[in-house]
């Protein structure tokens, strides 16, 4: 599986997915891993230095993104310039040992912008010399 194939799966959501993946690749130069399960289909994992950035569940004509935010970042998330819906999702998310799991069923560019903002808070971008 390759990124180009992922774009085909998500259909008319291709530009949203491309915007997110381009940002992740530019900012983090991540390791990318594809997995497939009969239950949920294809998932794309993005990792940097063996730590998860996010993962994307692909489906026909759509996708969802899961970002796990550690408890140490609660204050930064509260101050972040993200939508009220995303702040509410964060506030209402259950705190697990590894953080709060935010699951976006992506439909809009605004959601992609919020995900990009969360990732920038979670992990500082790779320096470009």
C-alpha cells in the first residue's frame, strides 16, 4: 500500500487527506506504516522517533484521524487556536494512561487545520537547516 492508493480509497476527500499528509511529511519526515484488518480496513500510522504522531483510518469516500494528546499538554491545548468543537472534544475525552484520544471523522478543511495545530503542539516540527 502506498499513499497514492490511500488517495484513491478516500475518493472525494482526497484533497483533505493530501493536505494533512503533506503537512505531516513536511513537518516531521515520519515513518509511515500501513496495516490492514478485515474489521476496519486500511490504517496509516505516522511515527517520529518511535513515537506516534497520529493514525488515519481509511474508508471508501472518507477517513478518520486519531490524535492522542498527553496530559502534559492540557494547558497548551486549552490556549490553542482551534475550533470550539475540537476544544469540546478534547475536554470531553476520557484521560487514559497515554493521553486523550481525539477521533476526527474528517469532513472539512477546518478539522484538518485543527489536526495540524494539535500535531504542532504534540511534537515540534523537524528543524530545517
